[in-house]
């Protein structure tokens, strides 16, 4: 579902994506809007579900989770019971930070953060113990060239 977002909302969203800790006063100054108008717009964006949360971004490597892994999955089972088991399995493993159902040759791509290859193997063992998978392979990230949580705010 798409929302009608005007230029001021786009500026608000761009600023909040850069720094979610901005006060309403700081935010209103940056987008040239009164404090009350700014507050009302942010509240509306939250109520409409455009702003879904505010978080702190952390450096995974400094926390000992320096290996980013893409796990590629194919399955021959697509029935509702299997899907429910799969969803429970992947959402219950904290190392898995992204799960995507795909079109094309792959059924799912998972993104995980682990300490090293041994930690990935432990994750793999726990995953396959929870749900039957036809084919699982992994690609280890050698270099993160770009990673962002910022949704582009350019006008369409």
C-alpha cells in the first residue's frame, strides 16, 4: 500500500533515517517547519505505519559477529504446514537477520550474522534440525561495499 508523501514528509523521513535521535526542535529546524507542524507530521507518519520504529544501528564486527552470510535455500515442499514450520524456524534463530521468499531458481534467501565459519555451521545444523530443506548453500561476504537501512526519498 502506497501513501501520498509530500516533499516535507520526504525531508522529515530523510532526516530521521540519518539520525533517529533528533528532537522535534532539531527536526523542525532542519526541514523549515514549525515545531507543532513537525510533531503532527511525524505522529501521522507513525500512525500510518510509514515510520515503523526507531532503532540504534550497531557495528556487528565490534560485537564479534564479523561474518555476514547469505544462505540460499531450495525446497521441494511448499505446503502450508511446511511453510509454518519454516517461518517458525527462521524467525526463532537470532543469527538470521533477513528472510526473503524469491522468484526464480531459489526459493528463499536468508541473511545471517555470525562470528565465523564454525558459528555458521552451528546455525546450519540447528536450522536443518528444525525443518526439512532440499538444498542449502551459503555464500560468505568477503567485503561489504554498501549496506544501508536508508529508504531512498527522491521524488518519483
